[in-house]
C-alpha cells in the first residue's frame, strides 16, 4: 500500500501580504515565485499522472500514482488561494499566472508522455535536497513570517519529501530508461528556470511597493555556505542514473512535522509568528 497521506488543511492566506516575511523580503519574493510556479506545475503533474495510469500494470504503482496525484491537486489548490490573495492586491499579477499556465499547456501539448514523466521524475528528485536545506534552516527563513503563509510552504515541502520517489517510480515503471530522462534534463531545467525568471521579472514590473533589496538580495543569505553547497551537490546527484530517490538524507523536521499532524495539532500555524492582517 502507498504510504502517502492526502491531507486537507485550511491555510487562511486570503489577507497575505506580498512581503509576508518583512525580516527577509527576498525570501518572501522567492516563495511567492514558487506559489505562482506551483499552480501551473502541479496541474501539469496531475494531467501527466492521469495519462500515465493507462500504462501502469502494477497495482502498487497505480496506488502510489493516484495518491501522488491527489496530493499534487491539493498543493495546486492551496497555492492558487495564495496567488489569488496576491492578485487581489495587484491585479496585473493575473497575467503572470496566465503565462505560467499557458507555458505548461504548451509543454503538455508538444511533448509525449515519456517526456512528461521524465520532467516529473527529474524535477521531483531535485526537490528533496533543495527542500531539506530550507526545512533544516526553517527558523532563519520562516519564523519571522506570517504564520499561515509560512506554514503553507512548510506543509508543502514536507509532502514533497514524503512523495519524493512517487514520480520517479512511475517514470521507471512506464518508461524505464535512465538515459532518456537524462537526455531531457537540460530541457526541463531550462523551462523551470525560464519560468522562475519570468515570474520574478513580472513581479518587479508590477509590485513596486517593496523594500529595495527584495528583488536583489540572496534569499538564502542566512543559510551557511556549506549547507547551500551540500544542497547543490544533492541536486546534481539527483539526476544521475544510479540515483536512489527513496534513501536520501531527509530533514529531521519532516518527522517532527508528521508528529504535529498525527497528534492533531494545528499545522496551519506550525511555524511563523505574525498574524495575518495585523498592523
């Protein structure tokens, strides 16, 4: 049986500010970029996994694919709520979201299922070392931020850790060629980089009432260089043919967050301290 848990958590982000962590404006911007990216990416993942189901012959892989798709659908839903809150304050940001969605529509319509699954498996493999770095340094990055927004990202990153091998397993079952995935790694990485650059450039054009350093500072400046390098090495290694997506170093906080969830704690405010809407 799949060990993925489909969770519905109500993150009240309707009054979220663009700079939701005034102590680290550039990190706020980066997470906002992730929100706009995630809406398109997760919807794309759901379409891909639904298409892949017709080619899955193993019951365990099928169960994993469906649970994975359900988690991703909820991620898209929650980040859409966050994106809408920002669009309500800056209506021109709707155009940014439209560009992300159109870009993924184009990828979906111009490539075969093999490519989509390679994209899914390759990018999801990157998330584990990247999000481990963020979760390991959550105090420096999230604790001064608005609790509901910060907790939304922490929940999402923990679930990415949880389903770290799902897309990879589906790819290996349906396609199975390490070399096909590696040949296309540069293409999907360029696509994601281009989207993140586009989103940030559009933010700069539309959202001007931010601190001067919001668009220029390193969002990870408070993370030790050694940890940043370790994450970068992990990202690179995640694309090797012999990569083992299951047995990766995990953040200790992943287990702690699961403990909060399983105990019935309010994980919609598990990190951060600023109340949304407070003056």
